[in-house]
C-alpha cells in the first residue's frame, strides 16, 4: 500500500502538471474555446509541436518535485534549511537535466521562474544564511509546487510534515502554503484518510490568511459536485485573499501587494486545489480535471490536486496509459524514485519509533517515585 501511495502521489503531481500545462495562465473562456475541456493530454496551445507545453510534457512543478525527492533519497535523513540549501542549489544550477518543453538538456535554473531563481541568487551568490534565504523573495506557489516529497517522507504525520516544510522552505520564500500542502499529502497517506480529514488537517494547521482562504474556498466547494459549475464560484471565493491577476494580465509589478509576504492573504493554488478535491469528493481524475480547466496557474493547481488525490487513493486510480505517456514524453521513469522514497519513509518511521521508545524509558526513570 505504501509504495502505491507514493507512486500515486508522484505520478499524480506529474499528470496534473502535464495536463494543465498547455493552458497555463489562460482564462477559462479562452481555454474552453481552444480545447473544449481538458480531460486528457492535449497538444500545445499554438498547435502541434515537439517542444513546448503539451502532449504529456510536464513543467518546473514536477522537475522541482523530482529534485527535492532526489535530495531526500541521497541524504537519507530529514532536512533542515542548511542541508536543503546545500543540496538544492547544485541540483538546479550545476546539473544538466532533460527538459521536454525545450527538447534538450539544460540547467534547470534557466527554466525556473524568478522566485525559484532566488534560490541561486540568495543561497550561493549572496551567501545568505539559509534560515533567512527566503527573506525578500516574492510570494508565489514556488515552494508549494514541490512540497509533496516532504509529505511523503512524513507519511501519516501531517504535523511534522508541516513543521519540516516551514523550516526548509524558509530558505526559499515565506510560504505557509507549502507547509499546508506537505501536511495534506502526509495526511492522505493514512489508510483511513478521507477528503474531510485532509481538509480538516489543512484547517487545523494553517494560520491567518491561509486558513481563511482555505475555509472560504472549502465552504464554496461543498455546494458543488461538478467541477464545471464550480470554476467561477471557487475563483470568487479565492479572489479576496490573493488579488491575483485577472483576464490574463500577469505584469503586476508594484501595482498590487499579492506577491509580498502577508498574514492576511494567501496564494491561490493550494486553497483551490483543496477546493476541487472537495468538489470531486476525492476522485483523482475529476479533481485534476477541475483544476486543469480552472485556467490561471492551472498546472500547479492540478499538480497539487493530483498529488493529494494520488496519495489518498494510490496508483490504482491512475490510468496506466497516462503514466506511460508522461514517462515517455519526459524521458523519465518515476518508479525508481517512488521506490526509494518508499524505503526512506519506512526507515524514518522506524527511527521515530526507536526514538519514542528510548524517550519513554527516560521518562519512566524520571517519574519513578523517590526511594
């Protein structure tokens, strides 16, 4: 079961990412005009091509998820900001990686958006203390989009997944949403987990603006059971919390404050991914269909919805042909990473049990009555 859930999570991220990618940052009306409905992999926006977003090619969301998973496997231990910073910069800035979008090997940092390039600029070029590396960075879904491995290695332990994500992603940006995403994945690994328990975990752990945004979107999502009808209402519920671009206008600059750290606002992607999970009652395909057709930053939203739903149900709910196409299109095989992360999650659990047993013995000595 554990391997199936890890595999479901990783492929859920990749499939959601690849399905939404061709229409990333398009608005729902133009998305419908171009594709009708995104319910499978489609060609790039500008038409058939061997490069660009389409035909199962995933984006930086999945590349960064793989990078973080690889770091966990190679380190064989839980991460802190120092270990994270030491390992992630060489991964993105020094190692060539096949990018199907460009049909060539490139340094991943050349593909990343500005908030992710910040990792190189702050941690290497500016030699910032990793604990403060994220200070000054714009707030987007950059950390949340690759937080799933934190949930995987903390399977069934959402509280520690939240704490570990808060700690390591401080080297990247201020992003409580990344911690909530990791916690939702960790909760989804519990054999008895449900959509309600995942949402409850998010609401229990999230703070301030992030919590209020999730609560508002979740409340609206519970009114629907069809993602087609929920797209507009979920955006309406989210809008007060993110001030994000409307009508495809992305050049926000200093005209809005939605990219600045705030205790009152929230990024859009995690609350909306949770919203579509609710609308779909946890169904893997319907969750990513809703997220992909939402438009806007739909590849990230669908990747998050896919990661949580895949962890909730395991790989048995994923069409084998989608797995085959994603692997082939990106010249990758996610199965070895899934197996390695499965072994690591099991090892971490055994270590945690051993530590708890040792601590219990110490407490027994502490609480023995005198004499």
